C-alpha cells in the first residue's frame, strides 16, 4: 500500500516525463504535457525569465539527482550543484525542446560526474568504515520519506551491482526519463546498444527484487 | 518500448527511490535552487546567454534524431514525384517516345536522304516523305545532328559542284587520250565504248544532262579544241579527229590536216 501511494505521488511530483507515449494513458499524457511545458519554460528562461528558469529547475532536478546518485552516490548533491551552475551559464547555447533539455542537462551532469569520479579516484579512498558512515544518513532520510518498498540505499546497492553500461542506461531511461535515442546520445553510444543494455539491466534488477521479496 | 521500461516495476521502484524525496529535504532543494538561480542571473546579466555560441553538443532540436528519417523519406518521395513528372513532360513533348516506340525504323534510313535533297536537288522526295514525320525528325536535335556527316557525302555525288566536275571531265579527257594514243585504228570504237560506259562516264553524262552536252559541260577551261572533238560524239564517230584534239601539241597536226 505504501508502494502504491509513493509511486503515484512520485509519478506526479518528480517531473518524470516519458518522451514517447505507449504506456498507460495517464503517464503518457502527463509526460507529453510536461515536456511541452518544460520546453516553453526553457524558452522563456533563455530570454531572461528567472521564474521560468526556477520552474525548469524544479522539473528537471529530481531526475538529474537520481541519475547522479546512481553514478557518484552520496556526492550527487554537490555534483548536481556544479552541473546546474554550468547549465545556468550555458543556457543561451541550448537549442531544442523539453525532451531535448532533459538530454542536454543529463549530458552536462554526466560530464561533471565523470570529472568528479576522476578526482575521487586520484585521491586516497576513504576506509570502508568511513564509507558506511557516509551512507547511513542517506538511508535514514529514505526511511523518513516512507519509502518502504525500496530504500535509496538498497536502490543504490542494486544499481552498483550492475555493469556500468547497464546501470547508466537504466538510470537515464527510467530515472531521468529520456527516450532511447536521447539516452544513446548522452552516453555516446549506438541506440541499439543502449536499448539492450537497459533491458538487461532492468531484467537483472527485477530478479534481484523478487529474490529479496522486496 | 520506453514506457515498457519505465513503467516496469523495478523501474518504478528505482525512480521512486532515487529521484524522489530522499536527501532532498526542503533545505537542500532550496539551497541548490538558490545557487542555480544566482548563477542564472549572473550569466544573464553578463550577457552570456546572448553571446555564447551553440555547439554541436548543445543542439538538441528534434530534427537531429527523430525527424531526420522522416525528412529523408519526404525527400525520396519528392524525388520520385519529380522524376515521374519530368518523365511525363518528356513523353508529352514527343521527342523521346518516337525513338522508343516502333517508329524509329524509317528515320535512320530516311533522315539522310531527306535532309540531302532538301537543300537543292530533289524537292519531290521531301514532299512525299515529309508528311508527319518530317517535323518530328527536325524537332529532335539528336536525330538531326547525327546524319549531317553522311549528308555531305551524298550531297557531293549527285550534284558535283566544282571539284568533282573537274575530276569527271579530266577522267573523260584522259580516257580519250589513252585510247587515242594506243590504237588509232585498231580498237577505236570498242575501247572508247568501254571507257564511256564506265561509271565515271555515266556520272558525267548524268551531270551534264546528256552525252551531247558533256563537251559543253566540261568545256571552257583547259582545252578549247575539246569542244570541237566532242561535237561529233567522242564515243563513236570522231576518233580520228578527236585523237588530234587530245593535246595542245597536236593542235598543229590538226591544223595541217585541215589544210590538207
């Protein structure tokens, strides 16, 4: 019951927007509508409308943050802020619609995340104990948000169990809400490869979820 | 496909866990948003939004990925339509189909002859054949350009202008001279008969308009005496006399003979 409630509220609240519409009608209508709305808002922001930019931020940020969590873990907030600084600065460069804006921002966020990972790997790793400590607060927050079905910690653990290409494909498609070609462009890969990677990753997640009995 | 992925149960759960509320307390959200808005204002006020150029990685217009195939399809259809339309025009103008259909057989044979007589000699033929096809052959440029070279050859033979006329006459005169020189009394008529029936002779006669007219036709330039010799018909009668007419050197002989 908690799952259902969360799912519904998330679907409406996070700004997740499928780019193409084959699924349940409600989702499709919301997705298309939200992307159209996002496109209009971004257009206004490009012409200097600060309120419009704030709205675009609220629509895009949750998915972006989820994607970054899957890549860099608890540093996602910092990486996201870096990404948004660049997005805010380069907004005039962008050309495209709402779905395109999701892809563009995801590309920027991914570059920031890869930079971050390079930096992290260059410096000495924290001990296992430190890592556990760092991850605890996130788990606590997840519990506080009443995410009974799948905690952020567990979700991250599941994602971490996937090969890198499958993890990223799943995150971009499912969490950011990109369509296949856009996800492929963000990753710099062929659409077919990204599609099969996303499918394999999700299948693997599904078996793990069933195995654990949720 | 996309929603099959996104609406799958693991997808839903993942999205809820990662992009939902966790870690995104109101403070965090507003903090991040404030920072982003400050950066936005700074860039806008510095004119960056107007001045920074769009790079390839910034261009996410739908044409890039989703509509390009549609456009290429349109282009293919447009090309097809255009080709059909232009082909129709070609058929309508009538230049092509005549060659493609059954009619081409007459043109190759007739074109040269038709175009040959057309300028001068035989107007009747052109009149006969020039009914419907004449216009078509003239209107089609490729057809008319090709037959031009053969046309020249045909033109020269029937109506020899200057050179061929000289050549014909020279042959005639030479032939006469030879026969005359060899046998004044022996094979007189026969040899000349053969010579006169040669194709060159026939042509000469045809060109002159008759055997009687040959001397006149050839006359004038080189040998004035030839006219005399030709009068009695070179082929039969005037062997003895015409023999003397052959060259200018023999003109003295002839004059003596006349005197005596």
